[in-house]
């Protein structure tokens, strides 16, 4: 039985899941109390919401791009190409 060759391997899916978690954490860091017309909330200008959270989201999106573009390793390169040498 021949195995199909998929574009992603297990590591790609793990990296995608981690990247999605990082992006979600970044969006959670952006949340906080909201200003209303009668009450101004100065927390909307905090460093966590303006600087840290967007950087965390950007890191998650970059990791996601890497996970998609990462090329899975071939089985022959994992064992040093020993199968090719023995068959010759």
C-alpha cells in the first residue's frame, strides 16, 4: 500500500495550532474596560493594549506564515539516505 504525500506533516499542524493560540492571546490582551459617553476609561491607552498585544498578534501571524510555508522533510533525508546506498 502506498502512502499519499501530504503538503503538511504533523509539525506543520502543531505550529499552526500554536500560532492560532498566540493570535488569540494577543486579541485577549487587547480587551479591557470600555469608555462610555459619560465615563472616560484611561486604560484604553495602556501599553498592554497599544504595544504588547499587537506585537503578540503579529508574532502569531508570522508563525502562522512560517507553519504554512515550512516544507515537510522526506523520509529518505531522515535516515541519511541510507536506503539509496544499499539499493545501488
